[in-house]
């Protein structure tokens, strides 16, 4: 264990520890001293890399936004057909909820806890939302190649609806500790697109 820690840079140990604690405990419940102790770095080393806890939070926000977008894309493209890929983002949610004990989306949790205090996070949130919207557009366009009837749909309206349904399904599933919001969101999206 000690040798494994020695092979990881202090910055990486700090971010790994902080990201885990921020997700499990929340930003406000996680103190700098706990991050320092659990990452096994000196206090001076922590402040060399992150002058404040807010700087570390911004790093967390950027990383979570990118990581979520990458995971959604990877999962969607692991599926064999256009329709499956389009709905794939929803399909990945249920196993994720169960694996994390319905802790929810790191990004949504962060926004709920910190957005008012740190306005700069709103810019990262806008980027996160646009990443999901761009993926929705991309997956939809690929699906229309297999199903040209879909080409008449307003792609921007569809992408905005997609984002709301993904984020709403996550928030509602966490609130009720249940998977039915995911199925409901897919049903709504399917009807919106004119499927039976």
C-alpha cells in the first residue's frame, strides 16, 4: 500500500482522495485536513498544488464534467444500433445507481451544494450540459441514417429535451431511490419522437 502511494504523484493522490470524499460526503462536509490526512501528503504539498479548497473544487467540477461525458459516449457507442445508442445514456443509469447506492450524479450534487457560492462553476455546468446535448445530437443524427423518418424532427429541441430527461431521471431516481424514473424518461422521449 505504501509503495503504491509512492508511485502516485502528490497531486494525483490529493485529487483522487478529494474526488472520492466530495462524492461520498459532499463538498462542505469534507475538510482540507481530512484530504491531507487520507491522501498522505504534507500540508505544504497540498497548498503547492491547490492554494484553496475552492481551487480543488473547480478541478473536481471540470474532471467530473469530462468524465461523465466520456462515460456516456463510451457506453452509447458500445451498443450495436442507432436507436440503442440513442437511448444508451438512459440504459447506463440503472446499473450506476445500484453500484453507487443512489448517491447520484457527482455534478448535480456539486451544483446543488456549491453553485451559489462559486459562480465560476456555472460555466463548467453550462459546458457539461452542452456536452450531453452534443452527444444527443450526434447519436440522433446517426440514428436518422438508419431511420430517415426521424429526419423531420427539430434536432435542437430534441437535444434540449434529451438533456432535461437525462438530468431529471437522475435527480428523481436519487430522490426516490428507485429506477422507474429512467424507464419513464425513456417512454416520454420515445413518445416525443413519435414512436408508439
